[in-house]
C-alpha cells in the first residue's frame, strides 16, 4: 500500500468598512482556478459595541460553509462525469 500525502490550503481574505464585513475563502489545491466562496456579516443597530473580530468570525464561517457546499457540488459533478464515461 502506498501512502499519498498532498496539501491543500484555504486562504481567507477579510475586509470591513462601516460595520459591513466581507470574507472570501479560496481553496488552493493546485488547479488553475481556485474554488472560492464568500460570506458577509453586518453590525446590527442593536449591538452595544462594534467588535470587528466578531464580524470577521461570522463572515469567515459563512464563507467556509459556502466553500464546503461548493466543494461537495464539484465532487458530485466529477463523480457524475466519471460515471457517465463508464456507462454506469
């Protein structure tokens, strides 16, 4: 049995302005076009203080959840394409 080890990484890019936070999650796996997804968070008028880190956490979690959904959809499409080629 041969062990294969590869490395994928996820880069997170964050920006925040006036209580609006944006996160982009980018899966770096060696393909020409990385898989990306975004997430956002917005400071509520009811929030007693502005804590940017909370916005970063929420936006990042939403971007990662979206990235996971996109990766699952990509895997399903790849399986379907291979199954279609094999006639199965």
